[in-house]
C-alpha cells in the first residue's frame, strides 16, 4: 500500500469516528436536557403545586384561642410554600399572590365574630383552585411525554 491509500483510509476511519462521536454527543445532550426538564417539573410539583393544592383544599387548622377551639389559617404550610412561588406558571402568579396576601392578612388569619360564632374569612376562590389543578394536569402530561421520550 502506498502512503496516499493509507492516508485516505485513515481519513475515512477518522471521519467515521468523528461522525459517531458527534451523534453520541448529540444524543447525550438530548438526554441531559430531558433529565433536566423532568427534574424541574418534579420540583415544581413537589415543592409548589402539591403542597399548594393541599392548602387550598383545607387552608385552616384548629387552634385554641381564649380556651376555645377555632379555625385558623395554617400559616406553617403557607410559609413552606412561599419560597417556591417562583415555580408557578405565569397564569397562576396573580391569583397566588392574592391568596398569599389574604393568608398573611391579620383579618383573614383571625377571621371575624358573628354573634358568638367564629367565622373564618373565605380566602380561597374557585379560580385559584381551578388554575392549580389545570397546572398540575399539564405538568403531569408533560412529564409523561418526557419520560416516554427517554425510553
């Protein structure tokens, strides 16, 4: 074999290896992107949406006030959610901010008296419940698609 043939063969082998490397790198990059998206969606669900849904379903806890058991807003659960509100969808931002504002407003925390009955203010409206459930459904569907892609 002459040197031109060896050089040509080496060039072809090197080109094939380079193509294989480029394809492998591209696949690895795609898989990494899918993994990052899955982790981000899981974080949104775990840190914001599931706890928020639980609070919206039952925002009150029993406390003793003046020796009486009354309903009070569960600030502990709300405090756990607030640091993760940046994970909310754009459509949820305004209703979520309004909910947090009401939840942390003293009037809503302690409610009001009607005769001798303690009545908590209504802090949860149907709009935020509906939006949270829609976002959860959308995130779960997106998660299912991403998991199928990685299989």
